[in-house]
C-alpha cells in the first residue's frame, strides 16, 4: 500500500518499469511532455484502474508520467510479481487485454476527434468523459468534483488555455454547464453531446 499527496508522481516518463499501481482511491492524470516542453494530458484515471501495465508487459521504458490530481491510495506491485500473477491467472490476463484494447480504441477516437473537431467540441467531449467516469448525479445535473485546471484541460484537448476558457464561457452562457472552484456541473448533457458530435 502506498499513499501519494496531490501533485506527486507515481512514476515518470522514460523511467524503467519496475512496478504497476492499482488505484484504490483518488484520481491521477497521465501526461507526456511534448518536444516543445509542453505537458500533454493523455487521460485521467480513477479508483479501480491499473497504471503502468504497458511497460510492465513489454519491458520498455515508461511512455508517460502519472501524477496525483488529489491524494491517492494504491497498491504497488513489483513487475516480477505482476508477471507471475498473470501467468497464474489466465482470466485476469484476458480482462487486462480487454482493458488495453478499450484504451486503444479510445485513443483512436481521440485522434479522429482532434482532426475534425474545433476547440469547443473537444472541450465538450472531455467534459462528457469526466461526467461519465467521475460525475455525481445531483438535482438538475451532474457534478464533477475534480481538481483539474484549465491549463490541464488545454493539454488534454490539444487547445490553448485561452481557447478552453472561451469554450467554457460559451457553454456557461448557453446554460450547458456551471463552473466553480475545481468543479464543473453539467446542466444540459444532451446539448454537450450534440456539440461533441459522434465522439460523445
């Protein structure tokens, strides 16, 4: 068992793989650094997710960095023990393969989305993703309590911070969502789905 404070890295890009992490509580952003030195958010993971499995399987160095968005608890499993477990439990290996395949499909959809959506459509798609994965049903909407900044949202959508700010302002003025300190409340999911197009 390990606990990580907000902002702590669970592992770093380009490091050798020596463990995987099973998240028990809290949320983590998966990021890479571009050639220009900009942080690009690839995904947000939460309780029940497995981190670091790709490099543990293929033996390559880490392809991304995992950073705690809030206090995180997880089980750290050495790579050798992880291999032993998969060899002894074929059903778990199949579940893992399905998870990796799903993430690959999500990655393909995001690449298509980036090539065909404007900033507002991309932001709408990410807000919907957060709502579906981490949202809490409240009266008249879906509350997303996640300490993600506009800068991080920009890195996740491939937009500038200014474009993200403008998109959020537009969606607020249309009554689609409300924003507060480190939280977003979706008020009109159908409108966000229409704006995000077929990728929602």
